[in-house]
């Protein structure tokens, strides 16, 4: 078959728009495919990255400014208002099964988020509920570590994982709520 045509030779052949009837190009399927690509898409001699027309860029900027998209999504930080692991445990009130279980409550101005974590042999079972005014639960997503979960119609999330997440967030099209980073090492009571 011989040596394949180099890029420069293929470009020169593609400029002629007609494949030669004899020679390497007429016999080699690989070179024919490259020639056909260069013939149909003549990009040789052009800058590989062309800028969009200036008018198009200005139009896109004006649409974003008019819609206020950059200000539409609110980033909200929630505060931790209850953590069962930091509350004093009354003797005899809680059984041994509840020692590793954890309940957390986070709040913002318009939303409360309750989280229950149950430690089993090699797995953590999580149940959470978001509640608030004017929230469409079907568009509410919870991010726990690298996983995402969709709320049911009541704002409830359920999932299982081998390791509990340090970072949890709630997200919709209108807002994103960041919860404080969580530590899953229980403090010993004094």
C-alpha cells in the first residue's frame, strides 16, 4: 500500500475537489476518508477557534442583564439549631440502639430541614424532611456528598450509604441552601 499521505498532501488534494484516478489516494481507504473529510469541511488555513460575532455576544449579555439571571438564584446558609449528639443524654431515657442515631435540625428564614441518621452494622440510613412556605417539593433536590436525591411530594428524602456525608445542600431553580459541614465522630460526654 505504501506510505500514507501527510496532512499537507491531503490538504492539497482536497483543494482540487476531485479524487485522482490513480496513485495512493485512489487505493488507500484511510487516506480517502481523510481526503473526503477535508474536501467536505475545508477548515485548512482558518483559525481553529473563531470568536462569536460581537453583535451576538452583546445580545446574549443584554438578555442576561434584562432577565437578572445572575441574581435569580439565591445562595442561603442554614444554621444548625438542634443536634442530638450535642444534647445531654438523660440516664435511662434512651436505649442503647439510639446512641449512634442522630437527629439534626437546620433552619433558614423560610425553611426548616430535619435529618435523622440511623447507624446500622455497615450502613447509615437517612430520612430527611424539608418544610417551608411556598416551596414546590417536586423540584427540590438534596445533594449529600456526591449523590443527589429528589424529594417526594411531601418534601421527604430517604437514602442509604456506607459513609455519612459531610456536606449536604438543598437546591431548586430559585435557591440553593448550604448546610454547615457535619462531623460524624461522636463527642464523648464529660
